[in-house]
C-alpha cells in the first residue's frame, strides 16, 4: 500500500541550532501534507501543513518544503529550543479530501540539548 | 472549546473482556477517526466516519467496532480484547472538506 516514511528516526541538535526533519512519501496522488509534533504522553499537535500547489510554507519558526519531483518534504525548525524535543510525524492524504483518513510516517525523535 | 476529549486515559483489560473507548468533540466537525499507535510506529487508522450514521474501515479494523449516532461522539468498541490490541488509541476530528485533523490526548490500553 501507499506509505509515508522518514529518512532519519532520530535527530539530536544543540539549542539554538536549526533542525531539519525529512520525510519521503510514495503516493503521487497525495496533495496535502501535514506535520505533527507529539510530546511524551500526549496526542499529536498540528504544526504546519502544505498543499501540493505550493513548494514552501512558513510558520512561526517552522518552514515546510515540498519537492514533488522526488516525493520529499521536510520540516525546518529555526533556533531549536529544548521545548521542541518531541517526536515529529509527517502525514499525507491520498488526494482530494481526506475524509478523516491520513497516512502517517514512522516518526522522527528530535532531542534538543541545552 | 474542549476540543477532542477521550476517556479513559488508562485501561487494563484481561484477554476476552470487552470495553468501549469514548471520544467526543465539541467543534462540530463532521469527520472523526480512530488510530492506534504502537511503539516505534506511526499512527494507523482503525475506523473513520464522515458523518452521523456513516462509518468505514481503515487500515487495521479487525477486532474493533464503531458507531456514530451523533456528530459529537465516536466510540470505539473492543468486543473481545486480545494482547495484540495493547496500544495507545487516539481519536481525531476534522472539519468537512478540510484535511487538518485535531487529536485527543489518547487512551493507553493494556490487555493482559
């Protein structure tokens, strides 16, 4: 079946550095992608999303880049802080409205050292 | 708004027992979904609903039943719990014709 996967399962950075978390997807029909942050013992929290008609979208300290040619998206976190330590998931729909169905990647553990 | 709420937060069952995981949302979202999360893995879709009275299977539906009698509530039933159903369960809701899902805090279920 279609799936979303991550290149790096763990990432360790120093406080203040920029972090880049990568995600590969395989469903070329997907037209919506979303990044979630999950802290220990909590549910996933929305960070940022992007539609396939865009290649870049910026939020507060976060940027998502989408490369449809190679089916790759990334999450960039500027000036990473200890509070950013969490598991980050990318997810995709299967094209069109998701109707509440998203396919999630494995997740990347981000650890920020003070 | 409370958002998406789930009860209980923790539950321990014996093999063969049944139980219902509760999920409610107060955002008037049309779509609701249930996922399970196992260690080292992403979320996998169990069942979803696009509106009251309409449900459908996701990737891993076996052993679970759902119903959607109201827009607000989407309970997940385990008819005969098995150790393989030990997991963390997340409920999510989505506004119609959008894709952003909002998640509840999860229910940690252990089946002995």
